[in-house]
C-alpha cells in the first residue's frame, strides 16, 4: 500500500482517489480536505469518505 504525506499528494498521484473525491458532494469534499494531514493511504481516504457519506462499500 502506498503511503502519502497528505491528501494533496495522494490526489495528485492517484487517479482513482482524485476521480472518487470529485464525484462526492462539494460539502463532503471540503470536509475531507479539512482532514488533509490525516490522509496517508487510499484506505484512509476511502474509510473517511464512507463515514461521511454513510456508504458501507466505497466505489
């Protein structure tokens, strides 16, 4: 699993994360961006996005 310094680096490097992030409602995107320093892996991102959107299976 690839480790990133933050969400920004992950979004710049991972097309899946970028596409998924942009598919979310803007308010959810902003909440995720506020946690930038806590996102280090794709799994971190997907778990947090699922929690915010109450999805049990992220796309």
